[in-house]
C-alpha cells in the first residue's frame, strides 16, 4: 500500500539486526564450510560437538606460520566509499580458544588494496565463547572485500568460530539513496526488476534533503525505471521491510510504480502504484518476504506504457517496526593498532562490553538507527 506524505518526517525509528542484513552467506556452519577458505597451512572443519548457537560451528587449526587462518571472500558485492557515502561496515563473530596461541589478527576490507583494510588485534583470545567486532570505512568503492581471521604470532593453535555477521549498521540499506556524490549502485539496464530506462542523472538544481537528487527518465514501456540491488544481503521471512522515497513529478505520466523484493521470484515482492504531484512527497511500499531472500532489489518505474520524468531523493530501505526495544550488546573489541585504530575510532572504542555504534548516514530526512 502506498502512503504519500506531504512533508518529510524528520525522525522515523527503525532497527537493524546483524543477522538479517548479513553479507556472509555461511555464518553458522550449520551444513558445511562453504565459502570459507584457509591460508598458510590452516584447516577448517565443521563440528557438532560445540557451537555458540545452532547445532554446529567451525573448528580452525592454525599452523606455525604467521597469517595462518581462514578467509571469507565477499565476492563482487559493492562496498561504498566512506568519504562519498558516509558508509561503515562491521564484522561481528563469536570465537572460543581451544588450545595453543591466544593472539589473532582479524582484517576486514579490500583483498587487493592492503591500505584499505581495518584490523582488530586480539591479544588474549577467550577460552569461553565471546563476541568480537571490527569496523571498516572504505576509502574507495570496493568489490573485492574479504574477512580474514588468522594468527598474529606464528603459533599453532585451535579455535572455534560461529555466528559471523558482516553488515552495514546504517539504518537504511540503500547506501546511495541521497545522491550527494553520484548515482553509484543504481541501474537502468534491466538487470534486476525494472525495465530499461533512458537515463538516471544526479542533479543539484534542487533536492528533497541535502544538496542533490536524481532525475529518472523512463521510456514509454510499462515498468521502465531504475533498480538498486542489495547483493547477498539476507532479508528474513516474516519480517516487514519498507521502501521509502521522496518523489517529484517533472513531466509525462502521473503515476509511478514502487517495488521491493526478490529479483528471481516476482510473486515475492511488495508492489504499489503511487500518484505523483509536482511537489516533493514521501511514498512507501512494504514487503514481508515469504521466504528468506538474498536476491533483493528495489525498483522505481513508470506504472503504465507512458514516458515519465521524475525526481527521486532520500531513498531508504529498512525494517518497518512501530516500536524499538534497545538492548545492550556486549562485544569484545580486542586492541586496535596503527591505521586500524584511526579507521575504527569514529565508530567504536577498544574496550569490552560496549555496543557497536549505530550511526546515521546524514542528518537530513532519514532513518534513525537503533540496536534492536
């Protein structure tokens, strides 16, 4: 159902939960160790004699080589630059030492650009299950991100790993929904849900919030528009997600179509036709997945076989909750050093029992994130 609003709601409470937007496709080793690789002589085995949650975890045995451990390749999923999009990415994971060395070095960032990584040094790995976290702010747009958990002192050891989440704690999952720098992440080539459009251009002549917006020009084919895909992020069955975007009609058709949901399963999408005006207004569509989905995109298009020129801004996708319960998250951060400390200082301290920051992208009409 579409719900236009005449003015922006300056503060809308939403929540994020690490497990629902995680980009790690095998976080708990419940079936196997698919997606995880080993480095420098290490081995990884799925075991069912221990776990933090669920029925299994991974047992990692390291060699006496510095850097021996495990990696998770995040594939071609795009991680947007902090400088351009105010983005922050966090890896959270549970570890338990079984034997051997206690020092691990965890890195999150670009595989090909060593200087664009955040590092967490754990000097005293716990003998009981404990959660650790590392935060990364990319210096440039990256499509070669990986998580590495490895020894930092060339010692033989065994540790258990479980419940890995890699996600953005920003309230909205649309990292480039404000178009303040560019239109990165948006597609008009019929790659996901919408059909081919004529153009999508960043403009600074006006904006719903901030200093820029985007202008979409569709063809006269119904469904022509722009997509924003969410890569491998997982959207969970039974939870309700909302696409909210500011729209302003410039010319052509008087209605637009908003869709949010599975790219491959057309029946599992939220779908709304909204009436546009010549003034900025919020429009929304809600979606409750019928199954867990990792092929999700949003689409903004025309609603009929008529060309449309429409401006869009402040596009946001978040879990739609009427009430938020804040809970404390206990996270052992280990110790930071060098560039990693500078990278993480804005979002976290190195002390234990402190929740991961939930920072907002921008102060203009957007979603205020809280831990839920």
